[in-house]
C-alpha cells in the first residue's frame, strides 16, 4: 500500500473495520480477514467501481439480481416517494398497503394464467420456507396430512435458511447444522456433461433418464407420502446447468401422474433472465407454485414471495381457515413500490424481448465460440445466463483434479482485469444485467478470453495440464 494515497488509506481502514466486525455470508472469516475485503462503492449501468477506483464489468448482476443495471432513477424515486408517504405497515391484521395490493395485481398479470395469488416474503430463502409450510398445509387441508415429503435435487440451491438449505442439495451446507430436516429427499441433478455424457447418452435421452429418477423416488417413498417436487428451471448457484429440453416436460408428466405438486424456484430465472418472464415458460412446464425474489426489484431492495396457482390457492382460501404463517416484512410497502417501478420499466424498455430476441441469442453465439479455447471443455447458455467448463484435456474431456482450483485461479484474473465472473468448481459462470448491449457483450467476451489465456498460462507454468 502507498501510505500517502488517500484512497488506499481509506480502503485499508475499511478493510480493518470489516475484519474486526463483519461476518460475511458463505465466507471463510479468517481467510478474508487476512486478505482484506474488496469494497464496492458505486455502480452505473453494468459497471461497478471499487474503493480504489477500479472499474469492474459486473457480469453477475450483483448476485443474479440487478437485472435493470445500476442507477435506475425510477426505482430510486419510487422508494423515496413511498418512504415519505408510508415507510412501513404490515399485512397481518386485516390491513394492507397500496403498493402491496397493486403489486399482487401486477404479478397476477405478468405470471402465467393459473397464478392469481401471491404470498410475500422478504427473500428467496423465506419464500421457500413458505413453500414448505404451504404445500404441507395444502395436503393436510385436503385430508392427506401424510403427504409431507418434498423432493429436491443434488446441487440444487434454494437458499440458506434451515428449510431453504434442506430443499437445496449442497453437500457443504448439509454438513453444517444437521441438514436436511426430516421429510426432504434429493434426486440426482440433470447435469448431462457429468452424468449422461460418460455413458454415451444423448442430452435428450439423458433428460428423460434424469426425470425418471423422480418417478423412481416417488414410487420408493409411496406417492401417497409425496407432497411436492422443487427445482430451479436452470440451476444457477450449482453452476448454470441448463437441463436437456426433454427434462422438464417429463418431470411435469410424472408430477401429474402421481398428484405431486410442482414447485418452480424462479428466484434467478424469474423476471426475464431466460428470455421469457419466467423460466418455466422457456423450459415448457406449468408449475403449481413459483418462488421469486431478486429480479422482482432488480435487487434494489429485498423482496421475495411465492406465486400460488389456483389449484392450490382455492383449497387454502375456501377450506383452509387461518394459515399460521407470515413475516413482518411480507408485502413491505417500500419494497413493493420499487417492484412496481421495476416491472413497469421492464415492460416499457421491452427488456424481456431484448433478452429473447437480441442479446440472449448473441450471448449464446459468443459462448459457443469459446469452445475453440484449449481450456474450455463445454459451454452452455440460456437467455442471459451462461457457463463454461474448464477442463484439463478437452479432447478426452478430462477434468482437473481436486488438487487444482482452476476456477478460483480464473476468477482472480477476472477481478484483476476488471471483470466479475463467478467460479463454481470448474465452471465459470455469468448472468449479466438484462440491459446489457451487444457492444458490451463484445467487451465482456474480450475480457473473458484474456482471463482464459492468463489462466492457461498459469496452468502451463504450474504443470497443471500434465
Ligand atoms: C434459486 C434460488 N432460490 C433461492 C435463493 C435464496 O434467495 P435469498 O438469498 O434471497 O434468500 C437463491 C439465491 O441465490 C436462488 O438462487
């Protein structure tokens, strides 16, 4: 550090305070305290600036959420107006606020037709807690209280509360705190490259096989005991794993056959990410419940919830009596006001169409072209989410061993070169703001190529390719 540089001095003092007091999510506290946190100070459009003035192209939309990009004044104005008018009132005691009612109505319009009702939460994890409570309540109102089991998937992510982490299938999360809770089961993920390709299956054949694992598990548990199946349309935190086209329609058929509720966790895929308003529309299935969060407000303020299809809502409304569940911030008026402004802007700027017809197909083309790079064994993309797989030997499809953290090496180069890209094991993933332009995609791809070349040089120098 240059002790006379005021920006560096300020960063050092923020880092010291951070290390002394701030326990970060999903972080090795000790390692971060030793390294020093990177402080992000400002954002505009798809760019961020850190406390030392370095500009970063944010190819992860914050955390899959800043879909309209940074600096949208309409969202700031909506929050300011609502804070001045009524900063808070709850929805518990037969009361509601104007933005919460209006947002419920707008959500019924932008979601597929069976969804006419919403239950608000403060986040995606809380939304999935609501899913657990709601599907079990639904079956008990229908006189089938033994239908308790919810089936999720290995390497799925549904949040970090006790219920969310249980529904998810992240081994590292289950290992801490005695998870999953009883009544949650997992089947293998529909990851063709890992589970289908080595057995010579085509993606379509593998998609049917992977959906068949659901049927096997339902039969093993007894269909009369299974309440619901939950999955992300495209696994996000698991590494942007786009399932084969055959997967979801077959999952839907199986759920219908056994009367199992189908839950689509749209926390990442919702609000345009895949080129339709919701991921289930892109992937061709009709869920009974949909969890949402993140993109509903472009991450400007926390808000989540569960859309409830009529099949479920009518039972809860007509026969359910009181549902003993809710959060202080269910339908927070400021969050709902920001969501209304966010959805209005998505519509006005035709952002979903921009993803579907323009930048989504362009990104797919650019990512497919990366397959010429010696380190890239596979690429996948859908709408504005994409992944590339780093491999040791692309001809044989040999992965790097556990002793080499190739993803982290690549990620370090990205940060140093002004690009925020995430590493999930050996998969490098992106989900840029939906307002990104073709020219900005070109800029992003040039950075990605530069970082891949630097990572390749590391690998050659360190003997990781031998
Ligand atoms: C699919 C999915 N569900 C749920 C969550 C949890 O949302 P939150 O972090 O808002 O609780 C996430 C977060 O990334 C997610 O990707």
